C-alpha cells in the first residue's frame, strides 16, 4: 500500500525504519508538544504498523513519508478509524525537523485526507493538537479543517496539564473544497 504526491512517496513502515524514526522522535523539536516514544515506543510503533496492515477491513494506516525517489522515512502520517458506524477517522503527522518549512507535511497529509474520503469512504476526519502547536494547527487549517473545540487540560505532557484543539472536516466540506 502506498500513496504518491508530486514530491513524496508514502509507504508502509518497515523494521528497517527503526533508526530513522528514532532519530526523528529523539529530536527536541519534534517533542516540544508531543511525548517522545523512545526506543521501546518506536519498536512498538513499528510492530503496531505491521499488525495494522494485516487487519481486514483495514482500520489503521501508518504511512512513512519519503522524499522522491524514496528511501529513508523523513516523516509519518497516521490515519485511524475511531468509529466505524459513523465512518469517523483521525489523522496525525510528524516531519523530521531538518525538512520543516518545505510543505512536505501538508502535501503528505492532503494526500492521506484524499485517500480517506475517496478510497475509505470516510464521513469525517478529525485531528487533535496541543493548543500551542501553531505549525500543526496551521496545517489543519490549510487542509480545510474547522476548529470544533478547545479542550481544557485533556493532555498530560511530562507532568503538565495542557489544552488541546480538535479540528474536523466532513466529506461534504471536502467535496465542496475540491470543486
Ligand atoms: C506539524 C509539523 C508536521 C509541520 O511541519 P512543517 O514542515 O512546518 O509543515 P509545512 O511546511 O507543510 O507547513 C505547514 C504550515 O504551518 C506553518 N507553520 C510552520 N511552523 C509554524 C509556526 N511555528 N507558527 C505558525 N505557523 C507555522 C507553515 O508556514 C505552513 O503554513 P503556510 O503554508 O500558510 O505558510 C511539524 O512541525 C512537526 O513535525 N512537529 C512535531 C510533531 C508534531 O507536533 N505533530 C503534530 C501532532 S498533533
């Protein structure tokens, strides 16, 4: 399973991505608003990605973001089904700090959103971010998502209660934006 964009190839994670993912996850910049996985967490993440690929119908995708012609994982986009009855999915992302500001994160996430609505028949896709994570919030806005909530103290990050934003886009909004 893979997805393409003009500059990127999004593919399934594999065990060989361990070092690239750990290096990205260990950078202080990526951990500013998110917990660090550490080596055990990265291993568990890759095991989860492999397990998810075996479930039919598929409910969870973990895409490695690679820059053409491909190879090393320089980011990730996750897409998981929250509720099957309402066809409600959740998207999330991370890009290696050395690649920030190049639009790769938005390009990858836009392709995954398209995949969710076009191929998975999603009714709604949501995303959460730390209320101070401006880059992630801006991405949500660029993707056409609407802010639905500012939730108070729903995250516990390194012992500190933090607020969180909920953004969403409906299939009808996606279709209207494409027209
Ligand atoms: C969120 C993340 C993927 C964005 O990566 P990126 O390389 O900046 O993404 P893009 O280049 O596609 O840019 C996204 C938009 O955010 C804007 N942006 C980036 N950093 C910003 C900041 N600190 N403040 C405000 N806007 C910012 C960019 O300018 C761009 O908007 P524009 O096209 O209108 O100029 C990256 O910051 C990241 O990996 N963060 C760590 C992991 C993380 O927090 N993930 C989110 C979990 S919810």
